[in-house]
C-alpha cells in the first residue's frame, strides 16, 4: 500500500486516481451538506473509492495521518450522519456499483454499496422478483447507506427493514481490516453475527462496501385507497381490521390536513378529498386482484384506485410531503416511533409542544401508520430550535417510543440517546465502538 509521506491528498490520489480526490471547494460542496439542509461543514477533502480494496487503503492512510473519515452514500440523510462536522475526509461510496446476477435458487443478489434502490428494483424486476423495499428517495439512496441506517420505508410493514433484507455483507473496519460474510446462508450461527451489528451502525463501526440482498416474489395485482377518517383512533381501529381481514395488506400510510394542504399547493392540484382529521393511503398486493378483499373493510367514502395511473396520483399525495416541506423552508426533522396505543395522544400534543416554544412555527406530521413511525417536521424555527427538538423527543420517550425509527441518530439526535437507552447500554455501545474502531476514525460524533 502506498505510504503517506507528505500531502494526504497526493497519497490518496495514488490509490483512487487524482480525478477522485476532490479538494476544490465547489467540487466538495455537494458532499458537505445533507438533504435536510441543516447539517454539514467543510471537509478536508472528498475521496471517491471504486472498490473495497480502495476503501481499505483510504482508511489505513487516514488512520496513519490521524484524520477522521465520514462514509457517505447517496447523501439523502436527514440527521447529519453522513456529512462532515469540520475537517474530516468524506469517503464517497457511489462508485461501488457492481451488481451481480440474481441467484434464483436463493432469490438473492450481490450489490455494491453505491447501487441505488431504484437500480436494485429494476434489476430484481428483470428477473421476475422484487426488492422488498421502497421509499421516495429510491433514485438517490444507496444500498450501503440503506444498510448502515437500517432504513425501512413504505413496505416495511410487510417485508421488514433493511436488517430483514440483508443476507450478508462485506465491510471494512477502521483499521483497514475486512469483514466478509456473503454466503447468504439462512442458518449460520458460527460466532458473532457481525453483519447484524454493522447494519444500523451508521458507519461508526465499519464501512459497508457490498451487500447480499434478499429479494421477494412480487405481487402483480395491486389496489390502493385513500381513506378520510375522523380521528387517529379511528385510523388505528381500521388498521386492526386490515391486519386481520386483509392478508394482502402491504402498506398503511397517514397524513394530516396540514400536510394535504401543503402538498396540494406544492403540486398545484385540488385535494381529492377534504374535511377529515386524518387521511390514510392503504395498499394491498397479491397474486390475485385484492380489490374486493380490501373494499369489504373500507368505509363507504374511501376512494379506491385499482389502476396504475390512479394509484400513482394517490401515492403522490403522500410521497411529495418531503419535497413540499423542503420547498417551504429548512425544517427540523424528527423521525420517531410511537406505540400505536399512544399515537393519538402524541399527534394531539406535538403541535402544542412546538407552539409553546415557537408560536410562529408550522408543524407537519405524516408517516407509516402500520409501523407507528411518525415524521415530525417543524418549519419556521430559528437557529436555536434545539429546544423544540428536545421537547418533542422527550414527549416520544415519555410515551414509550423511540427517538429514531428511520434515518438513524446521526449528529442531530446523539445528545438525546439517553432518553431511550440506559446508561449501561450506551456504555456497551461505546465499548463496541472502541473495539472495532479504536482510533475513533469512523464518523466521530455520530450515535455515541
């Protein structure tokens, strides 16, 4: 391996090529701020590795130079976990785009960390299978980032989060050593399950370079419905009925009148329904037409979409929330999980909690009802909006929830981890971090 004898950038260029070591501020800029717009700082430089051996060499060189590294995939994060805090090297993984043939005997496929979810979906579809995961950032989010944050998305209710989809992975630890576990065996309990530990570790324990992804058999027949309801309690009651009487149920999403108004204005369309307290988008998918199965349990005023164009228009009302919020300003985003028994109380109290500290702020709530996952977005806060974040996260903890259901802890929520994890558990996390990254090279300040 080339040694660092002088300038780090020059040394890294001998590994990845000079075109992939970015020092110019304008070239670095897209890598230095996350999608939320709230987090980021100047990096020392950006290095774009092409494979696991280059990743290992980069990490060794940065370790020998005493320079911290921030691993980055598609940079679609919202909690500051994949952007620099000031002076780190950003290690971009978007060039790791290898994609193997689908193994039809196991319904698995090997893919580089830089492969986007949309590319995986298309690749799986060509083999007659499905990725078993979907969300709005599919065109940008990469599998390495999805794995490192244990992302969920729209169909996690049916197919699980990234942890359920990953059959194996390759990763490089902070000292440049490599973990390889790509057999894809269903049963393999020989020692510690290091891949399971690395999934969800947000790049603090190792850099995931390749995954073996478990695919699912697609359900070609689909139907969706937009359901207006009088309360979140009514929505929870309907969810219980859907779970037990609609085996083909795949997704149950919710949004509120404030979100529908914002999205309709952003898209320039009239809302298809109004006047409700909460709106659900319910989708069922099966080998057979599930329309009758779903329609039997829906209220009479539900709008049913049984063709592709109508379903896409309906889903656009939910998936455009993030874009519409971003267009309205820089929001404080808190992706949280709340027990369904407490969801009504949480949704009722969040606007009051925000208003008590920031009367002029605007709160937009939406999320995955079946998972109890709420995306809290607060617009109109000044730079001192951390008090609002803390108040909302304390409410989550008081109700028995989690301060991070998706996206991870990152920088944004690291100060609040103690709200939902005991001191002994946090110390155990720190011990694991010290064991796998003794020099503290990887993503410092994230999670713990």
